[in-house]
C-alpha cells in the first residue's frame, strides 16, 4: 500500500467530501392553493400560484 509523501490540504479534503451534501432528498412543502407537493420558495408547478398570487399560467396536458 502506498504512503503519501505530502499532506493533503483541508480544502482538497472538503472538495472530495462535498458530493455528500448533494445526496439528500429535496424538502417538499404543500401548496396552500391546490395542496400538491412543491419545492419551497418556488411557484407551484400544478396551479401556478406563489405567495397567494397567480404568477404562472399552467397549461393542462391534452390527451
């Protein structure tokens, strides 16, 4: 087994470990208008409301 000649810096160690922060499931909150799950601080993808106001027009899928 190889032995390191020089010490790895704290920044290099932390860069290697930074991927673990991305492996967490996203938090979801309930939309007060349509009660669907959505990401916090974003407009609801199903109804288009944010902070009690309609901000996005949502097209329904036609079958």
